[in-house]
């Protein structure tokens, strides 16, 4: 028998857990500099705690979504909190050893992925369609808020306490465990299927590609290519694979995934770089550098909240290309004027964050326009998995370029110092990645539009 609890009663605690886990995850992503300094390791090595954790978030999204059919959301949430607790304790007490810090972060992240995934599943499973629109709308704004509050929290802790204290913050979720146990209904179990082999192959190629970007060691390309090839074979030849093969015959869906993989790699690459630039070039402490993001992510939250109204003015195509223009412009502006004034960085982050907030909904709509509602859940899961593969890749290659001290595009900026030229080069690299993604998507969109028009005729 299902518990006779009003399903809406569980929404506040699940939404709190969702937002709190985003704050913790994004807080650690901007904690790379203090971790590197504290342990005496390179920024590139320290960024593994962010990049590999991002891969786990993506795989965890599919993993928990698959388990939610056969195991109750209540049990999965409590399991997630247990993993968060264990990982945080390992990271805190092992904070003098890099291997234990990394292990703690990865275990912790396996738990964080539960709240970030199960909130959306709970809303779609237990609430009416009318209520779903309201509560799912909060998820876009929550993501942007998580980026902002996470950066502010980690900046404050790193400056005034110690980066190791960040491992104690997630333990607050222990207070939510009794409320989750009481409020979240215990669902009846149904037969489910978990494609363990498919998830393993995703983990292999995503982690290997991240490690390649980390060290540019060609040996990492071997498991990357093998993982992709085996995954393609697995999807094509096995029923019940993590994603259906027809998805990859859907042009709109495939090219949306290509754009996501390219453009989302720039998102955390920029956010990862910002604290370093603020500290080195403008003398800002970690917490003050984090404050640079406040106006941008406030605007992004507002764009997310009002995305429905924006959709009435701009078509999906217009919104996507407007968003791409904002993202690329932000990167170019910050690359050219990186040393000029912190106000330039604030303007850039407003354009950048708002661009990503504007792009999410129309790009998802475009990707799913030829997919039946019955299969849209799986499609969205793989779409979000692609985002979570792209983001750590961006962190990895941005950290590697910074660690290499490259100044390839110094002549395209007004930077006069070696540090300024380095940051400008990384920003130009991110801009070129964004431009490449926009060009590829533009021509793919034109081709698909012509093909669809011919088909209608």
C-alpha cells in the first residue's frame, strides 16, 4: 500500500535538498585554487575533484532515474544522503592527502547526484501536469542559484575559515533525512531494468576523455575511442540499452546533443577561470572574486523564471542563436578587456549566465520535437548526461591551458602582463569553441530545415 501522504508535502524538502546539493557541488567546483594551494599541487591536478565529479553527476542522473522505477525515491534519497555523509567525512579527515580528498569528493558526489535527479523524477511522477509546470520551472532557476550561492559559499569559507571546512557543509543534509523519511511516500516497487554495462561504457569514455583533457596523454584516447565504439555497438544491438538507437537517427536530437557537448564545455571553464583572474589581476580575495558573479546569476535566475514569457516573444530558433551570441560575446569581451576593470568581468558574466539560462528551454524543446512523449524522459536524461560530460571537460581543458601557461592569443587582447595574457588566451580559446559550436549548429539547422520543408512538400 502507498502511504497516504499528500505528495505536495514532500516537495519543499526535496527542493531544498536539490538546491543544497547544487550549492555544494558548485561550491567545490570553484574551490580548486584553495585546494591546490593547501595541498601544494597544481591547479590542473586539483581540478580533478571538479571534473571527475561532474562525470559522476551525469552518470548518476541516469543511474538514479533507472533505479527510481524499482526502488522508492525515499530510499534512494536516504542512500544519497548516506553517501554524501561518508564522502564528506573521508574528505575532511583526509584533507592532508590528495588521494583521500579526491576519493571523498567522488563518493560525496555519488550522493549529490541523487537529490539533483530525484527531485525532477518525483515531480513528474507524483504531481499533476499543472503543478509540474510550476515546480519544474524552479529547477532552471535553482541551477543558476546553485552556481551563484555555491561560489559565494566556497569563496567565504576559503577566505575566512579553511577550504577543508567545505567538506562539513554537506552534513547539514542529515537534518533533512527524518523529514524525507516522513514526507516522501514509499512507492510500490515495479519491475525495472538497469543497463549496468551501458552506464559502465559511458563512465569509461567520459572519464577517459576528461583525463585526456587533463594531461593530453594520448594513451587516454584508447579507452575513450573503445568506450564510444562499444557503446554504439551496445545501443544498436541490445534491447533495454540506456538509450534507444532511434534517438541517434533523429537529426534534431543528435545536433542538439552536439551543440550541448561543445557549448556547455565553456560554461564552467569560464566560471573556473574567474576567481583566478579576479585574484591575480585585480587583487580580489576568493570571496570578493565570487561576488563578481552575483549580478550575472541574479539575471540568469530571472531569465529562467520568465523563460515562458520570453518564449512568447522569441521563437526557439531565435532564442537559441540569441543565447549563443550572448555567450560568445561575453567570452570575447572578457578576453579583450580582462585587465581593464572588474566591471567588464561583471558585464561579461551577466551576458554569459543569462545566455545559458535563455538557451536551455528552447534547445530542449527543439531536441525533443520529433520524440514521442513516452520516450521524452529517457531523451531528457541522456541530454542532461551530455551536459554533465561537457562541463567537466571544459573545466579540464581550461585548467590544463592555465597550467601550461599558454599565451597563444595574447595579441588579440589588451593585456600587458603575462598573467593577463594567459587568462585572455584561455578565454579566447573558450570563445573559439563557442563559435565553432554555433557554426556547426547553424549549418545543421539549415540542412534539417531544408530537409523538413522538402518532406512536407
